């Protein structure tokens, strides 16, 4: 098992955002967590990344309890996150933004080779490699945010609502890239999404989060067919 989250509790002051969530992800899986606004999706990813602290519960990565590790240490052992509404560095070029993703790594990576590969995955970034971050469109910035996370050769990629604010065609493109990374490169991905149809279409398994607890879980196809999921998230 690559990632196991057990009995996770997260609070902000008196607000209990997540109470008792548990799930796991095998190596090579693409798992979706779906849930409405405020269900606790971002909080869960942030706690795996070590950005918010947990009140109770454990996060186990490759058999090791990592709850005590700082965020940069988790990045070093192979966990990377593409945050919600990702910001790229506005005054750095596309290429410099990519390099920033490789900063501070302990392991040696061939940045040039990795960049060439990322340019082949995201051709628009190659075309715009010397353009400043703030001049990219929203969709291009999302692609850059994903590429910046991938440059470090993560073993687990956490992706927070990457489809938000993108037009449908771009959503399809970004999801197709994630699908290929998972299928062809074997990258393990934990996807948090409100776009239930698109995320389940590329997932192995999924979990439905209802205000801080995992209410339903199952194979992606099974979930897409679940009456409750249909009613609440698909509107039929
Ligand atoms: N820094 C914070 N301080 C106080 N409350 C917070 C904080 N961050 C999140 N919360 C609360 O925790 C709950 C879960 O928030 P979270 O952002 O994890 O939900 P989400 O599922 O990602 O929602 P969305 O789909 O809108 O992104 C919400 O009720 C939210 O108001
Ligand atoms: Mg969120």
C-alpha cells in the first residue's frame, strides 16, 4: 500500500472539518475523493501534505507514519500537491516556474531531461517557455502547476480540483494527461474533485465524502452508478 489514512480528524478552532476519515491508495492507483463544497476535501489533502495539522489519526506513506514530518520533508520523500486554484510565480518565466518545482530536492534529478519530457506532455508550455507566469491563461497556469509538481518525480501526486475554472475542453485535456500519467507512467494519483463524471471516468476507485466522513466507497464504475451519488452529484 502506498498511502493509508486512518481515522483522520481535522479541526479549525471549534470547527470540526474532518472527523474519522479513512481510505487508502495502492501503488499505481488513481483514486478520487468526491464531495460537496466544505466537505473537507482540501483539508484532507493538506493534512497528507503536512500543511494543516491533524488532531487525531494517522497518515502512513510506504509503511511509514509521516504525521510528524514537515511539509518539505514529505515533498522530499515523494509526495507533491497541485493546490486548489494553483498560483504560478507571476514574475518568473514558464521555465523558471518549472525549475522552482525542483528546488530543494535531496535526490538528483536530470532537470533538463525532465523538462523535455514535461514539454512533450504539455506542448503549450514549451511554446511559452520564456513567457512570464502571469501572462498565461488560467488553463495554461493549471498545466504549469501540474508540470511544476511533476518535475520532482513524485511517487504520489495530490491534485485539488484541477478542473475548477477551466472550460470543458480543457478539463478533458487535463484529465486525459492525468489518466496517461497514471496508466503509462504508473504515477499514483489522489484526485479531489467536484467534477464527479470526469474524475470517476479516469479513476480506479473512489470515495464520497459527506461533511467530513467517508460515506460511500467503491470501484469508480460502481460509484458512478450509485443511486445516492447520482442523486446528489449528478442531478438525476
Ligand atoms: N483555515 C480554516 N479556518 C477555519 N475553517 C476552515 C479553514 N479551512 C477550512 N475550514 C472549514 O473546514 C471545512 C472543510 O473545508 P475544506 O476546504 O476542506 O472543504 P472542501 O471540501 O475542500 O470544499 P471546496 O469544495 O469548497 O473546496 C469547511 O467548513 C471550512 O469552512
Ligand atoms: Mg477545496
